[in-house]
C-alpha cells in the first residue's frame, strides 16, 4: 500500500469534492437568508434598548448613578421613585 492510498488522496475526485462544498455552502447561505428574512428587524441595533438587554449593563450603570445621586443628597436607600 503506498502513501497515496493509505491517506485517501486517490479516493475522492477533487473537482467533485469542491463542487459539493460549494453546493453545501450555497444551501447554507440560502437557509441563512431565509432565517434572516423571518427574523426581520428583531435583534437589530435600533431594537437594542438598554432595558431590553439581557446583560443589564445599561441598567446597572443607571442604578449606580442613582445610588450616588441619592447618597450625595442624603436620601434613604429605601425610597424609590
């Protein structure tokens, strides 16, 4: 058994393999386009309001600012607006 047979270099026609890869890539691209059309504007930047973010980073920054403002004004932490 020579090295070409051992490592499978003669098992596949490279042109066919490349064509199959391109076809699979096209199918994936088409599927992804269909999914994007279904999603529409969901998850786009204009829909990314700080109150809707899962990380809560925007809300946390606002809470810290509110806490600092209340501490500087001498307000109680129990009091909420």
